[in-house]
C-alpha cells in the first residue's frame, strides 16, 4: 500500500482550524469541503484518461478526457458525506456509491448496515472517502467491498490517519492483488484507549452534523 501525506501550507492551515475545538459545525463543514478538494487533487493524480481530439478556435489538437468506465466515489456514511462534494467537484462525471458502516464502540469492530454499490465494478477505479482512519477495521472492509466486485484500483482519501490504522490496513489488505493508495492530510501521533486519534479532531460525524 502506498501512503501519501499531502504536504501543502493550505492543507495544514485548514486542518488546524478543523482540529480547533471552538470551530462550529457550519465552519467545520466548509473547511472539510475545501480540504477534501485539495486532497482530491493529489488523490486523482493517476486517474485514468484517454486521448480526445478537439478543435480550438485556431486549429485541431489532441487533449485527454477521463476514461470509460467512469471512476466511482464511495463515501462511508455518515461522516463520508461531508467529503463527497469536495471529491465530485474535481470528478463531476464520476458515479457515486454508498456504504453505511459504523464501529462498535466496545469491540472497535466494523459493522455494515447499508451497501449501495454496483454489482459489477470490473476494471474501475474507486475512491473510498471517510474523514478518519483510526483502527483501520472500517476502512479495510470498505476497500474489500469494491475489490470483491471487480474494482482494480483503490484510493482511500482521509483527513487524518493514525499509525495503528495504517499498520492495520497494510496487514489486512496485504493479500489483495490490486493497487491501494492512501491519501491523507496528516498522520497523527496515536490512538487513545477508546480508539480515537490523538490529537485528532474529535468525532468528525458529530462535528459535521451535530450529535444524534
């Protein structure tokens, strides 16, 4: 698995205010959206393209367009929805599938409660988006779903990652014979005893949408 930590002053600036405990939900949503667009630029660096012949006002030329089949963006409900707009802003022709997953707070194991992915993803690139990579269980499961349906290239995009989560992904996905890339704004210090990233930014879902 390849890990890319996006190194840019604007990313660090926006992440700082996302972390701040006094940042309210509307501001948090706006900053998350802006940050994801910056991360999406890095995450889509190797998106597949094909030649495209066009006419400019002064003559013909050959450019590129996104290849078929279209890439698939997969937000993990519910927090991943806060990253969706930032991704499709750069990939407006991408299709969108959804996975509803949550973490059992006692066992820290991932549980799936909704699956809205196409049955056949043969030959497709997938972008799995979720704000936090903590223990890694949810993210590993979310990557296996599209691979089991034929996807042959997976990029996971996250705002923050913990070293334990990265280690878990490398361990649990080592047998997959497809390229896996993780793009994140930062790798934090550790997980605490409750499985939260330290220093982190708290519960991303609650800070995006409020406590429910």
